[in-house]
């Protein structure tokens, strides 16, 4: 409820108007379905109202920048970022020491952590317990996931801007509401 008023207060505090926006950096996921939809809708609305470009930033990249900004002490090497945990899996992206993904992010489970080449794993409290235990068993430090607006801005530098109608959230799996809808409306009796 406070998102747009907070944005308005930010502009007022700095003596700016929304029309002065040039671009909007947005953490594009993976993440929670509702949070991503609200963030995307807000960014699209601001873009359409002001003409600002949208810069979708993978949320794992935002975490890398937040955790390597000096405020968190850095990771000292490869950082794996776990997002969008559900059931026994999480979407994991591994970065080198320069914010470059070593491999594309993918859904992983506890068994996948055995071969993960990383110095630390950033994860929120929703990381599956089996994954947390597997990380501990192999000596992989699990650090709290950090996502910050300033890190999103820093992570957006050099990324490609898109038009509002091209701005889409990154989902690692089909949203649960869609899965349930498909189950409820599946064709009966073949055809």
C-alpha cells in the first residue's frame, strides 16, 4: 500500500519529479510471484507514465552486488545465490568474483550442492532444510541473502534497457496458481 507513496516521497525529498526519470532498474526475479508481479506492474506504470526505460536485473545479480559492496564484507570468491525456494529445490546461480555468472541459474536440490564450486551460498530463511544440511555437510558457508535497492542500481549498469511491454519477471517454475488452474481445468476423457 505504501509503494507509490514511498516513491513520491523519494522524489519530493530530492526535489525531483517523476518526469525526470531516465531509467528504472528493477530486480526481475526469480522471487516470490506476488512480489514480482507488483514490482513489474509498478515499473511498467512508471515507465509508461514517464517514458523512462526499464532495466531488468536478475535478482541473483542484485544479491551479488549487495553482498560484495563492502558493507557485508564480501564473499572472497565464488558466490552461489539461492532464490525462489520451494519444496526441495531452489533456483541457484553461481557467480565468479566479478559478478559474472559461472553457469546459468537453474533449479537445484540438496544433491546438486555436492559439486557446487562456490565459497559461500547466499540464501533466505526459506532455503529447504535438506539443502541447508547438505551445504553444512560439505563446509559451504550459508550466508543471509541480501537484496538492496542500491545494489539493484549498481547491478543494472551495463545491462540492456527494454520497453515497458517487454519487461517480464523471471520465474524458475510455473506459478502455483497456474499449476492448480491447469489441474482443475484439464481435459476430461482425452481429446
